[in-house]
C-alpha cells in the first residue's frame, strides 16, 4: 500500500510538471528586431516613427525590443530595401520613391492631387483599400510586409525673391522649378514649367544663383534649408496634398512573430490617434512658428483662387497615367489602376 501511494504521488508530480508551461513560454518568446531609418536621428518629421516603435515595445510587454539605427546605417539608403528583403535588417523607414525602379506601387504618396488633407491619407493609405493593396504588392514583389505609412507633410511651391510671382496657374509657365525627380518632374512639365532635379541640400544654392525660379518642397524647408533668405513667396494649396513615409518589415521577421504580436503591431502602427497627435505637432509646434518667422522676413503666403487651384490639379492629374505605366512594367498594373481610382475619386469629390 505504501508503495502504491508513493507511485501515485510521483505520477501526480510528473503530470503537474508536464502540464505547467515553461518560464519562457509563460512569459512569451522575446524578439529583438533591427530597425533602420534612412533619415538622421531627430529629423522633425520622423520622430513619429520613434513614438510608434515605443508604443509597440510597450504594448508587447517586453516581448519585442527594437535595435534602432538612423541615417542609412547599417546599410546604405540605396541598398536598404534589398537588405530588408533578404532579412539583413528587420524593419525599414523610407520614402517608397527611392525604390520605384524595383517597385513603384507606393509612389502615390508623393503624387499630385493625392489628398485634400492628412485624414484622407490615413483613411486610404493606413486604414483603407490602398493599404490592403500595398500589403499584397510589397509582399509579392519585394518580399516585405507593409506595416503602415506615417505623416510627413504637404508639398507646396516656394518662389525665389528674384523671380516673378505666382497668382494664377498660367504663371507657372516658363519657370524653372526644383523637383526631386519622378512624378514631381512630370507634374511640373504639365504646368508648362521646366523641372530641375535638385537634392534638398542643394536647394538653397540653386535658388540663390538662379538655377531655379521656384521649387516644390515642404513648408518646413523654409527653416531647414534657410529658404526664407532667398524666397519671398509660398504658393498654396499644395500640389502634393500629403506625403508620407513607409514602414516595412521583412517577411522573414514578420513570419517569426506569433499572431497576437502581428495583430498588435498592425493595430498600434495604424492607430489614427498617432497621426492626429503628430500632425497637430507639425502644424502647431513646427510649421506654425516657421510660418510666423517667414512672414516676419517678408515671405508672402499666397493661396491660389479655388478655380485656379482646380486648374492646377486638372493639368497635373495625367501624371497618374505615368504611375500606372510604371507599375505595369513591374506586373502591378491592375493594382496601380485601383490605387489611382480610389485616390482620385476621393480627391475629386472633395472639390
């Protein structure tokens, strides 16, 4: 009898040990993910991504930790998407236009007539049908997971002090206008102007020396590139209603995560309150003081009359045909046509 009791106790002990979760399983496996931003640490329009990563770490309750790198480290901006595809890094923040030679489907984020405001960008590109298309297209072509896009800014025109001023759409004709290339250059041509491809760091000198008469850039560039020293007019409404940066994760890293963490990441990264918070900071704490200082320096903030603004948009909307053709070459023509349809329908209803 005594032996039977001992055997029963031993059996119960073994059963309890086998049924109890191991410490690592109870706490959940921990994941360290390597994040790269092609932008320098502290860039005023990408602090939102650090906030996003902080939120994910907090919501994971210690299960996710990001190893953060900035300014094109550990791989160069040019090679970053390939590195992400191959699993060299786990997450990447960049403009999709940097990689449109490989996949151009994300170029909507810097197209003319894309959005009337940030709410439209969030509704379509973060929480809506455009986001769903991005997810499938990037996974198929680039082997990366589209996590979200984050707010950057509208793109308006800055006009050099020495150049004639813009008061109607026809005034763009004959001007030399700075662009970053791609769709922006085509849009400028459609306005009857000549695009001059110039990187941000060369913009001030180009305007100062008369290489360009105006430029397509952001309001914060007035301070960032000291344009308020060489420009005396800003023209709104913005040609590019709202631009956004893209955050991707490698498929390899994404598939390693359990479903509950995947769902948490998407929910956290695509939260509307994140956008609302940072757009508020941009407008109140960043652009607000910049506009006030620019006005003190004599910069005029001119708004085209509604009929002239719509004429500007009408002239440049055919750039979307170029977008579709680029995507067709990459096997994503149907997806691009749907993106064009969804975005332009919403934009044109907002007249």
